[in-house]
C-alpha cells in the first residue's frame, strides 16, 4: 500500500510539472511552426484535393545563444486544429492551420537537423 501511494504521488508530481512547463511554453510562444500543403485523398473511387497543415523544419525559439533568425519565403503558423471531411463517403481527420501567420520580425529559427 505504501508503494502505491509513493507511485501515485510521483505520477501526480510529474503531471503537475508537465502542466507547468506546457503553460510556460505556451505563454512564451516556444513552439514548432507549421505550413500549409495540399494533397490528393482517395477513398471508394472518389478523390479530393485537400489543404492541410504539416510540421515545418522551423521553430519560434533559439537552441543556441548565437543562432540567427532565418528568412522563410512561405507563411508559417503556430496554431493548428483538427478538422473532419468526407471523401467518397468516408471520414478523414485532417490537421489544418488556424490563426494568423507567424510574423518574421518575431524570429524564425531553423531546426538544424534536430
């Protein structure tokens, strides 16, 4: 019984720590960026061209003190939402961008293969 209490206490502490860290990250806007892309989706003989969000190789924060911002020719977004659509009678769950594009003057940094 004592072991179970210790394990449950540790789980609760880790959950609290993760929640605190995610709040800090969201407040400071430290996250990866997404861009819009299109693709053809087919199901039951029907086809549809959809625009959806995919993870870009850029982020909104530095990982090195000397890292310089980069110029990116495409609009990048921080927010995404889940959406549903039907193609040929079947449901697809797709991720779409939401909100305004991330401003380049706020800094866009390359992932550097991380």
